[in-house]
C-alpha cells in the first residue's frame, strides 16, 4: 500500500508519500481500500499541530473517505469484505488503504458514487448540525453565510434553501459568488468590493440576518455580529481565516443575540442517535436532489501537499478529493 505520511509537524510541503506493508485488521477494526478521500480544512491545521486533535507522529492525514472493505477484525459483525462504505475519523484517509474502527464506518448510501460519498458527510454533517440543530433556522428567516464558497458554506446554502429560508452568501470573489448562486443563494456580498455592514443592511431592509453561519472568523466576524437581527443566532463553525475573533459581549446584549458554538465532531460522539437521524434526513435530501456536493478538483496521492496548500490559500470552491 501507499500512504501520505506526516513525520514532523509542518506545512503541507513536508508531507511524503511512502510504500508500506498492507494493513492487517485488529479485533474491532475495518481495513478499507480507499476509492476517494475528502480534503477538509482541519487536515491543514492538524499536520501543523494547530488543531484540537493531535495524533502521535508519524500519521497519515485525512479524516473522510469512501471505499470498499478489504478485511475486518474478528469482533466486527456489521461489515464484510466487499462492502461499499464511508468512514469518518480524525486521520488516516490519505492512502490506498485505511484502518478505521468499526464504529467510525458506515454503509455507503445506495445510488451514489464513491466521489460523492467522500465529499458529503463531513461538510453536510457539520452544516446541518450548525444550521438545523444549533441555529434552529426556520422557513421564512434569513441566513447569512460567510465563506460561502467553501465546502461547509455551500452545504449551508443548500440546507438553508431546503428548509425554506432566504440565504445571503458572502465570499471574496465574483467567481466564488457565481458558484454560490448556482447552489441556491438568493443574494450575494463580495468582501473585496462591498461594505459588509452596509450591504447586509440593504439586503435585509435594516433588520439583519436571523442566523449567521461563520466558518471563517477573522476580521468579518465583528461587523457581521453588529448586523445581526434581534434574537439572532451567530454560529461559530471554524476559523479558516486563521484568526480567532474577539467579540465585545455587549453586542450580544444589545441584540438579544446568541453566540452558538458548533462542534460536529463531538456531537456525533456524544449524541450518536441524533447524528444518525441527521444523516438519514440528508441522505433523503441527496436522493431528492435538494443537496448536491460541489466537487471542484481531484488530486492524486502525490498531489496531496498541493491540495492542502490550495485549501489553506482559500483557492478552493466546494470540495476537493484525493483519488489514491
């Protein structure tokens, strides 16, 4: 087998691809022949020791995959060799084979291909948990999505539209905003040319958005929060900008607004039955065509460093995959 290896904390350029012995399954493990692996922003942070999860060195990055079961451990009864599956873990996906705990593996939904499966669960799972469970977005409300052209941003747009909300997408280029409109955004804001607060005011008639979905952080967080509607919900999804904002708490008081944390990774561990119900809902939406992952690029295993560099530089729209 071949795998991307992180041997020391550092930038994507420090990753190497190595040939290793084929994996053997321990009692509760599943070995998967990887057909496609999703690239996510936490992968960029993890290899640089900047993420809350810190695997021991050396390790293979990559948290999301789809493939075919190669072997199972003696205590695994839910899967057998030949099954098509998806898997989510903290790392291990960027290789021709992956070792996953059986509890982290799911049967692949019928009627979708490996690429779609590998691009689906982490982004849509995060965004569904944020918008539906934490943001309590309702039909007729307005949601502002920051960083809207990224994977979780586009997923949030589609989920908002599936609920029946009005969605405003904010991104840094007209090209990215065009992709947002293709995925259902009702209105757009270009950070580079628009005054964020004035544009939000114009698009909401001065009311402000009921929900703000923020996977970016950085300089746009405070002006966005200042623009939120009365009883609005500000969803803290991540910090792709690299800067954790420091918000004045009086803003929450003045608007009767809530600052709501979103940690999907812990949610699926702490509330597995609820997360499984979410997945079932999203699978139904996927089958009905209400949501569709936007895959903008595919990289080989050797091109993994470039995929992570492009992710870090925010050159990516939607989702990109590693095809081992």
